[in-house]
């Protein structure tokens, strides 16, 4: 799947759409989800053009891959949920119900998140 430059997160990265930024570095941007599904719901995205977790894992540099993991640890610490716990979700492709075709990791926390999966 080729990267679609018009996706909503590409537009956020270009500054065309506002966002509620919680963290930024050379490789990563993190912002609040517009439709939060928990008290804390943050999206962490690479600044590079990657469609999905599949694409990111295949093509991203070591520095970009490390930056995502480091950013998640920093963000959860800053948001005060590192100790209480949280869930990371990277919906991927059709069966993963990915809606925005730019790789992103959801951080959900601030309250108990419940069971891992509800199948349709
Ligand atoms: P997905 O289903 O692709 O894993 O999740 C996409 C997420 O992006 C959803 O949770 C949705 O609420 C969020 N989202 C969609 N459009 C926007 C937007 O314009 N701004 C922000 N902050 N989040 C968005």
C-alpha cells in the first residue's frame, strides 16, 4: 500500500489541521485523540511517511523505531500513567480496523481499560 499524503495525520504533521500536542521530537509527534475513548487517549505517530505498523517495521530507520519506543515511555511518565498502567494499540490494516493510513500507536489509560479484545 502506498502512502496517501492527504491522510489526516499527514495534514496534522504539515500544520494544516490543529492538534493538541503532548510531545514532539525530531522523529515523533504525539497529540490527544479527537474522540477520546479513555481519560487519557493519546496518539503517537512517526513524522516519517509510513502507512502502518507493518510498513514502519519494514522500512523505518533504527533511529525512528527507537524514537517511538522512547517517546511512549516519556509521554506516559509525563502524563502520570506510567505506574498505574495503560494499553498500547496499533490498529493495522483491514482486520485491525485501521482508519487513518499513517502509522500510529494509541496510548489509553488514566482508568482501567478492561479486557483486551471484543470480537465483532
Ligand atoms: P485508527 O482506527 O486508525 O487506529 O484510529 C484513528 C484515530 O484517529 C481515532 O481514534 C480517531 O478518533 C483519531 N482521529 C481521527 N481524526 C482525527 C483528527 O483530526 N485529530 C485527532 N486528534 N485525532 C483524530
